[in-house]
C-alpha cells in the first residue's frame, strides 16, 4: 500500500468527499435534469417486463430488450442520484421539466426500437418513439403483429406511460396556462385539477389510481368481449391513454368483432372526459353533476350529432353501419385514432367532419388532444360578446360559459393557444405536402398529428400516415406530434429561455451599432 504525504492525502480526501456529496446527495438542483433522469431510469425498468414476456413467449429479442434496459438505467441513475428538485418550482422550471421529460421519453423509446431492430434508421426510431410518447395512432411499422410480444408490450406501455406524464401536467402545468378545465356548473376553473387533494402528490396519486382502475376495466371488457387476454391487456393500455396503437394491421377492425368495438367505443368516450371532473363525480356520488356540466353536455352533443351525420352521409343504416358511425365519431372526438372502416366510407363530407372532430378533441383536463371543447365554448362566448358590443357600443360584458363568467386573462390565453395551433397546423400541412403527401392527405395528416390522433383522414390508406412520408416529412411529423402532446406554449417558453443569451447579445450589438452611427 502506498502512503501519500499528509497534505496530498487531505486534498484527496476532500476531493473524494466533495465528489461524493455532489454525486450521491443530490446537491445539484435542477427540475429538468431530474425529470430526464427519472424518465430514463423508470423507462429502463419498464423494459424489464417486456424482456420477460419475450422470454416466456419465446420471442426474438429478450437479450436486446435487456440491453436497452441496461443502457437506460445506466444513463438515468446517475442523474437521479446527483440531482434533486429546487426548493421552489417556477413556471419556467415546470415548462422545462415537461418538455425535457417528453423528449427523454421519446429518446428512451427510440433506444429500445433501435436495440430490437423494429426499425431500420435513427429517423424511424425517433418517429416511432414520438408516436408512442404523443399517444398518436400512427407508426412506421407496417404490420404490428410482426413485432414480438415483448416489443408490443413496450410500445403499448410507452403510450400508457405518457398518459401518466399527462396526469402530472394536468395537475401542475396546465392550471398555470389557464386550461385546467371547466367547473361542473359550466364556468372555467383554471385550477380545478389542483383541488382534489391538499398536496400535488395527492392529486397525482388520486388521478393515477383512477387511470389504473379505468385501464383495468377496459381490459376486462375486451377480454369478456372475446379478445385474447394478452391482446386485451395491450389494447386497454392504448385505449385508456387515447393512444390508439393496435397489435394488428388494420387497427381495431382487424378483430372483426362487434362486441369488441362497442367496448372500445365506451372506453374512448370515457377517456375524453375530464379526469378531475370524473374523479369528483365518483368521490361525491353525484351523477347529476354530469348533466350540470356545460362542457360535458357539449361533449355528448358533439359525439351524438356527429355520429348521426356520419351515418346519414354514408347511407348505411344497418346495425354495422350505425356501429361504424358511432366508432368513427367517438374515436375522432377522443383523438384515439382507431378505426374499423376506411373514412372514405362516410364520403368526402364525412372525412371533413372527422378532421373537424379531431381538431376539436375532448374535454379539458382529459388525455385527449386537439384544442379541447372548453376553448371552443370560450370562442363562442367571445363571439357573442363581440356581437353584443357591435349592437351596444358602450356595453361592458364578460365572456360567459354556462352560468359562469370567464376572466379576460384566461380568454386571452385560450385564444392565443388556438391561434398558435392553427398556425402550426398550417405550416405542418405545407411541409407534409412538400415531403410526400397530396393536398387533402396533407391537411388531414397535419391536423391529425397535431391533435395526436394519427390517421391521415382523406388519405386512401389512413394507416399509412407516417410510412407515406419521406424522412424529412417524418421529422415534420415528429415536431407536430410532440407539440400536440406537450402543448405549444410550454415549448415556446423553453425556447425563449434557451435563446435568451443569444437575444441579449443581439440587442447589445444593435445598441453598439446605433451608438456608433450616432457618434458619426
């Protein structure tokens, strides 16, 4: 053993102690870094059941899945050990955590897909990971049944896990954007999701328990309807999360079962309901709250009216035709993206209606995508107010939704979000049209991807949303899907934070140029 001089020994001990404190006692405070570490670490652990299933079912990739699990745990664990949350979480920190957490989950999905060979390129792996994280029913894998059972389980768990991430956003992030949902009486409750429990952790736990129970009920329904047990479990994960990914080519219509389709309709419809609102009804037992909710009434009306319109435009009033209309309307409104018949079955008018339903989406604080019914109701309230002002020039009137008023700050945030979604969808449509789609397919794909639904309504083959695109088009699709899942305002906030030093340098240079010109 080599003895070091005392001063050197003391310095070495100090360095070791300092490193130990920094690495293993979480002295670094960063919410985004900790979120990334937790996502990678938990993602690595989540791959283990997939590897075990592949081993039991004699799949082709148990070792590849174990390797992917080891990689994710190895890169995630040091961050979990070295970083802890700040004492106070700012809005910027919340936005950054949401964005980087979603990107970390997408990266984890890409690593697993590359390890198993499910896709051939990095672009395809990122695209498939984004489709999973964004709960979009689109895939670059033409036939999901060719994947091993372990790969199928991981793909379904990726969408279900993204639903858990959305629960945290519903409780912690969305209320700060003023989009926390509507009260039962009809008014906007910007912090409705934060009122379930005195603590944030309690809110998340309660909603997660409801989410798990809901998933179990759907799995039971699928199994009783005749779906094989493993398929029922996998399909319940993607139905509860409004992900819509299926284990067979041809979406849910490949099972060719009316009972299974009715179970899916029920699951998709419930998934479009606000989770905090649903929890409140279950906790109080006051079922009448459903009908007192202005937004819930709007949701039911939209689904039912669209269903009958789709059946009328298809001209098929048989039981199978009615079922196809109900399924399509519910799938589009909940942005689940599953289908049983080609949307062309409802003619061109029906395709346009489905695109509109996807753009609107379900209730606020649900797991659906789209602009949400609450914002649509607020937009109608704004139009009503402006018409009143035109007729009565000096009138002062608040925007009303149901029996309650909506503050101008909330109205501004909601209208701004709607305008940003429309702008992003327009750019997405142009980009998709350039990189592989015809005009109508590009419009349907851009709206569907941004709303995290998936099928390219208007395309001859709605399942080919991603496979019909060139690599550059798939990158555009990734951007649309991730913006639709995260929400545009948090992404813009993170971009503003990241570009702040650059913008400051530009302002300083401009100021220097102006002073120089003044001196001259």
